[in-house]
C-alpha cells in the first residue's frame, strides 16, 4: 500500500508574494513527507487556471523536490500531451533525465488536460485532442527505449533521430493515465497502465471504478499495451485534514474542499468565482457543498447531460478524512477495501494554511501510515 501527496499549487491569494510562498511551502511539505514515510509526491499540470491550479511547470517542481530529497518518489499526475504543449520528444527527454538524476524515482502519468481554457492556450479544441494524446502516449515509451526514433503519424512527425538520454529504470518509469470517467478507466486498464482516479470519489464510487479498471486490465490485448512495462495500479484521491482537534479539522478541510469545488466549477463549468468564508462552521460548509451538488444535478438535467460521478465527486464529503488520525485510519481502510493500491492525499486546497498541512503530514506519518505498515508486515496479512 502506497501513501502519497498530490499538489495543484492551489491558492486564494494570487499575489506574486503568496504565489512564491506556496511553491516554497510545497517543497518544505515534501521534505517533511519524506521524513514521515510517504511514498511519492505527485504534481498535476494545468495552464491558465487562476486560483485552481498554478502548477504549470511540474517538471521543474518535481526536479527541485527530487534534488531536495533522497528517498521519496516523484510523479507526474499528469503530463498533458497536446504536442504544442509538450512535444513527445521533449517529454521523453525530460522524464528520462529526471529518472537518472533521481536514481529511478519517477512515475509518469499522461493525459490531455480538462478545459478549453487550457487547450485553447495552445491553439487546440479540447474535443479534438484525444487522437493526438493517444498517438503521443504510445510514441513516448518507444522514444525512451529505441536507439533511434522515426515517426510519421497523423499529428506528430519526427525524422529519424537518436534521442538521449535513456531512463534509469529499465525499460522506462511506470506509466499511468488520469481517470475521471468510465471510458478513461477502461482505456487505462486495456492499455496496461495505472489509473490515477483524480476526483473526490468516496469508497463506494472507488469500488465501482476499481471493478471497471481491473476487468479492463484483466482482458487487455498485447497489441494495446502502452509502453513496455505493464502496471496494474489504482490510485485514489483523498482530500484530508488530520488534526488532534476533530472539529477544527472538519471546519478547515471542508472550507478547503468548497474552494476546490467552486474553483474547478468556475473553470470547467462556467460557475461563479470561488469564495472563502472562514466564519462558517463545518456543518454550514457541508450544507453549502450539498446545495451546490443539487445545483449541478439540476443544470445537467436541464442540459440533458447524463449525471456522473465525474460531475459530482468534488462535492463528496470524505467525513472521516477531515478529523483525527483515528478518523483518517477508518476512511483510508474503506478506500483500501474498495481496491485502492495508493492513497493520493490532497492537503493543499485553497485557504488551508501551511501549518495545518504540516501538522496533517506529521499526524499521518506518525499515526496513520505506521498503522497500515504494521498490517502489511503481520504474518496473517502476508498469508492472505
């Protein structure tokens, strides 16, 4: 079982001073996470999404973190593959170089990005991207293992060239796909790569997604394999604030989740700008999330759009993940029972202070992770 942290570089205050502070805090949090026994630091990639995600250059952040640490792994969750945004040759070069310098600590997720705001920045229509992403996804691992590459595709053309360097991991780092909908889970499984479930799905939804992914992986065909390293792995996002004071954790955590949900709704669905109200109680914040969920359902129904977890998961309240270490243990166990191989904790949501995140990392590192590590080392667990 893996325990990791994923970062959006999300912020309420977008001043240059605070933006700089957030990135430096991420590095400080990652260093503590290594000390506390976490397995991996993941970073998303988004462009032009003010407040929601300022993590536009994850390759730089992950390289800096890898250089500041010695054990913890670093993961792209994910590299966006529109060719004008990240050309496959440059992606292969960057991933291989970081893998060498980190001595094999890189995890390589891929995807297309989620908004027209981002796609349009690079001259694309979001609805037309998928074939390009697929072409690039299959091409990059070939670049990382072949002495020379030549490619004459529909969207990408590369004359015969030697591309250097090759990764530390042989044949290449494990690969993953960002998954929100059923079709992406099926794509990840059928192509033999890991699934990064990046919505706030509760344990019941994770169980459904896990079943879809495992079946697709089990029935995959050799000719559909992406890369040369099959990777059966499902990682589940888990928003968490873990403090000794349960009510304080719920109040701060739910406030952060509300900002997250409202900021993603602003950029993805054209909703109003997100708000932060520090005076509301946890129950009041939860009630607002529930009301906003109803509004999304009503909007989708009016537009005749099928209502799916990908639309509603950001409003799903992970009750026990906002609470004490014991609360967190109970919730994480439910995610494990649902089929998760890795918990992608997200702490750094808008309005959650650095000191609270540091306390959360320490609480999980000292009390939650050891609980599950002990389970894994028991003879009866090994026998199962």
